[in-house]
């Protein structure tokens, strides 16, 4: 496990100590949990890459033969 040093303004440090005490945890435990949640999630870049891949896969599955014919599109009786 790695150690890091973080500098905080006094007011934030004191509020974080109070929050940690309310949760019966240490400030380090709160920071660890925050970073774990942040690192475990999908970044904006990763989200964009995933959505791009899904979109491209959908485009590749598209076939013109699966479209409606001109007669089906203009069949007004089907809409009534």
C-alpha cells in the first residue's frame, strides 16, 4: 500500500475530522474510500470509448435489406 500526503486548508481538515468521527472512521479511511470509488468508476474518456464502440457495432450490424420497402413506407392503410 502506498502513502500520500495531502495539504488541506484548516477549515476543510477540521470538517473532515468531524465527518470521520461521526462515521467512526479516520480521515485516511474517508479519503481511501473516496479514491476507491473515484478510481473504480468509468472515466469520461472510458465512457466515450465504450459508447463509440457500441455505436460502431450497431452501424456494422445495420443492413439495408432490413429496411422497409418504399411500398411499406407509403402504405397509409397500415397507419389507420
